């Protein structure tokens, strides 16, 4: 699996901004089939940083309803990547993406 196929995009919220500043943890939306090793390899390859730890979780899609029709948003996976002291990813710096 290619690195660009594994990492689909950054995940940016205020809570994750605090994690990034205090604990050097960056978050990404990743492919559902990717495991922790795939995510670590992809982050290392794309951003040239040293990965210490990877945590992943599958977010279940919400059931939504409009009138009588019911639908479900797709499930997706997110990964929290902890970097070595001194490393940072420039993609997240600067506020907006």
C-alpha cells in the first residue's frame, strides 16, 4: 500500500491542537485497511520524521434521517501518531489547511 493511499488527510480540531502542542501527537484520517505499521511507515516516508507510537480507532458512522428515508454515514479510521522530541510536521503549523 502506498503512503498516499494510507493517509487520507489531517484531522484538525481544537482538542487535537492541544495534544499536538503538549504531547507531540498528530492525527490523521487513514485507510480502514491500514494497520499501525502501515501508518508509521507512511508518516515517516511522507514527512521525514521519527514515529514513536501509533494508536488507531475506528469511528462508527452515524445513522441519519431525512423525512422517511434513513441512511448511514460510512465508518472511518483515525490514527494518532506520536513523534520524537524535536520533530514536527509542517502541514499542521500555521493554523489553516
